[in-house]
C-alpha cells in the first residue's frame, strides 16, 4: 500500500532531521582541526589585508560539511517552517552539548597501561603520549563550546526568520533568493557571535573581526555555490510529495513562521 501524505511528511522530516543532526554533530567534532583552504586546492595563501592583519583562509575542518547543514536547514524551513527548524535546532544543540559532556567525562578516565604502551609511537617511531593527544584533540575549551552552541541557535533562528520574510515577498518563486539570502545573513551573525564569545579577552576586537571577516568571505562564497543543490533538493521533495501537496506544505510553513521566536 502506498504511503499516505502524512506518512510521507513524517518520513521527510525524519530524513532531513537525521542529515541535519548528523552533519552538525560531526562538524563540531572535527572543528578542532584547522586546515588551509588554499593549499587544499593547490593555491598559494591569500594574504588578504584585513584591519591591519594579513589573513589567509585557515578554516576549521567543520566548514567542509556545514554546507550540508545549510541546505538541509533551508529545506526544513521551506516545508516545515519555523516550528520544524526550531524543533530540530534545539534537539541538535542539546545533543551536541550531551556529546561534549560525554567526551569531557571520558577524558577524565584513567588510561589503561597497555593502551598507552601499545600506542606510544607514530609510524616514524617518534614517541607521543596518546592520552594527552586524545584530550588535546577532543578537549575543546568551554568558551568555544558555549560560543559555538550560542552562535548555532542564534544563526538558525535568524535563518528561518529571514527565509520566511523573503518568501512573503517572493512567494513560491525565487527560491535562490530566500535560500541564499537567509544563509548569507545568518552566517554573518554566526561568524562573529562564536568568535566574540570564545575569544573576547584573548584576542583583540580587531583581530576577532579580521578572523570573522575571513570566515564570512568563505561562507558567503559557499552559500552562492550551493544554490543549484538547493534546487535539486527542492525538486526531489516536490516529486516525492507531489507538487500540489508540497506547495500546500510550503504555504502552511510560511503561515506558522510570522515572528522571530
């Protein structure tokens, strides 16, 4: 028997939520690694002069999969509106906090002697303390975690608000405008909130702004490049739900998303 519309809506939300949650959680876990975006594509460092600093695109590894979070968030926004985005955003933030708590507790566990002895040299025979390495990699500072979670929630609320405001102006057309526009605005806020919470008092305000501007340039370019994937996801969902049902869901999502909170 073919699934009903309600079953399709439920399955769609579960699938989108699973993709959103998994990528957001993994992005937080791998975010401790800083990589060179220029070197990754065979280019020389950018050396951008920003506010008196020479900035390169040295980014957290989490930005590799955050675009998946952007796309999924916009699709949830389109079909389930603010209630859907808030539901999955709060759940994701709670699970990320839970994951960091579990990691913090595991860092306090005394390492087994055989584990330390069996893993104390690298492939070149150089000694290293594997327990120290584990704690160093996973032990992100509390301010960084707080900043990341705060920026994530504020960014998500901003994204759904801007998305739905643009949708009221454009109607069902111009998906690229509301998807790209909401991401550009929300990620501008996200880029600076996380840095100021995590590094205020450690870095100067100008240095934080310079880092934020560099990160935002990358996110802005990615938001533009993601536009075709937004349309691809939109078309797949429309075919799955049926064009008429998909349009009705989109209209209902807009009606439920009239204010910021």
